[in-house]
């Protein structure tokens, strides 16, 4: 595996992802100097032809007719519920989801409206996906890792000490999704609209600086997902599974000594006042998913489905990844210094010790996948090939 600080190394880019298409509506009109409509011009054979204005008017009328027909193709109005467990002030909601809702409305001729319910209003983090499966909500944004044991294949995106950030993680997740049917089948009970990776997570502690492996001994650390729990245990800590929104109270009350969390999320949950130390380790990343219930998808007309697909997939995934990474970079530059949080750079030798300590955890994942008939070794080899982390 690669070292935590690999930001400077060159990286082979994966296949470029196209930008999200923006729907534009233009209105035509005659030039100020054009002759009045209805003039006729004699042709060389003595006949008459329509002026350019008449031809333009005919074309405009035809275009308007086509637009009307296209609008009718969208079918009946539909309102979709979109629930997630994160605060309404989360940068992803403000900077991506809210504009995206408007884009969907515009792309469907105003026939598809999406209502966002933030902060677990429809279901807490661990239940969002199952809520979508049951049709209790139409759309859900959540982390598969919030539901232990439910998405074992997706845990490959959590591989310890592998990814540089959200962009690389999302590129690799997209490649693995496209290449391995087993990955897609894990989400076969919903319509997955986008899958992406968050920015990398570091190790944060309330009172104890973690500068070497032994410093973790006996500490109770929040874990975001099962594979990370195993990694923490392998490094000597006591792991506690916990959704992000629950971290603040747990740290403040001393229930946990620290937490693994994506840097961008530390500001979202305003953890600066609870935290004294940040150990920079690129310890993990994690997958996010935007899933839609099959019942809700089937309610859409073919034209509405096409419009929604044009605004999701890898394009939306990369847009979200860029949002996560931008928020992470800003948090590192401003939020932690403002809160007097000390950032600790690990010595290369110490990073190697941590990496070696957790390697058996990933090896075990490979073995478990192979035993279940999933090509775990092939997926791991492809992961390391794409990241250059082996």
C-alpha cells in the first residue's frame, strides 16, 4: 500500500468524465433591420418566393411545435421525496443537491419536483437505504457503511491507506462498478443513480496526541464502517460504530476518545471545539450512494427517466466528489487552525507500521469475498493497479 502523503506523485488519469449537461432554453426573434413579414420576391422564372422572414417564421413555428410536443412527452407531474441524515447546512446539500433539484425540474419541463428532507427527517443514517428499498422515501443519500454487513463488496472503497482523496476514490469506484457485476448486484433492490467517494478520513482525538501506533492502545475511537472498525482494533484501539451526526455528543461527554472522519465532515458536524489533535494518515475513504426506489422510478415517464439519468451517473458523482474535496481542502486550511487543532504528521516509518498492522484486515476481506463467490482478489488487484498503491 502507498504512504499517507502521496499528494505529490503523478497519477495516471482514468477515463475523463463528461460535465453535467445544462438545459438551455433560447427564444428566437427577427433582426431589427429585417423587412416586414409577408413581402414577396420575384424569382428568376417570374414566380414568387417567400422572403427570409417568412422562412424564419415558419422554422420558429415548427420549433415551437416541437418544443410543445417534447414537453407533453414528460407526462404527469411527479413529486419525489429525498431524505438524508446530514444537516441542511451540509455543503453538499447547499452547493450540489439544491441546484441539482432545480436542474431536474428544468430538464423535465417542470414535471418532476424533488423535496429534500435533511437531518434524518425521514430515516436515520443506518436506515436510509432500507427506507428507499421499502418505498417509504423515493430518493436517499447515505453511506453504505452505515449499515454493517449489508454491503460487504462496497467496503473495497474503504481500503485503508490507499486513496489520495475524493477524486481518485470516485474514479476508482466508477471503474470497479463498471467492471464487476457483483458490485452492482449488491444494490439490485434499488435504482442506483450515482456512487462516489468522499474525501479521505484522518484520525482525530480529544485529549491524546497519536504519533505512534502505541498511542492508540486502549483508546475508544468512533468508526464509520465495519472495515474501519477492524482496522482500528488491529491497531490496538477499541472501535465503536457510530453515524457522523452522533459524534459531537459522544466526544463532548467523553464516551469516545476520538473518531475517524472525513475532513470535510468535521466542519459539517462542527467538531472543532471538541478536538485537540488531528493525525494526518489518509486512513480511509468511504462510499456514498444516491439510490432511488424502484417503485418511484417506475412512476416516471420514459422522458422523465431519461432526463434524470442525464443528470446523474458518473457526472454527478464527480461533481459531488469535487465538492467533498473542495470542502476538505478549505477545512484543512481554515477550520482546524481557527479551532487550534494541532495537526500531526506521521513519520514514514510509523506510517508503515500502521499500514502493516491493518494489512491482515484487507487480506481477510479478500478471503471472505472469494469464499462467497465474489472475485475479491481480482477486485483488489484492480484497485491497486488503478491507484498505484501496491
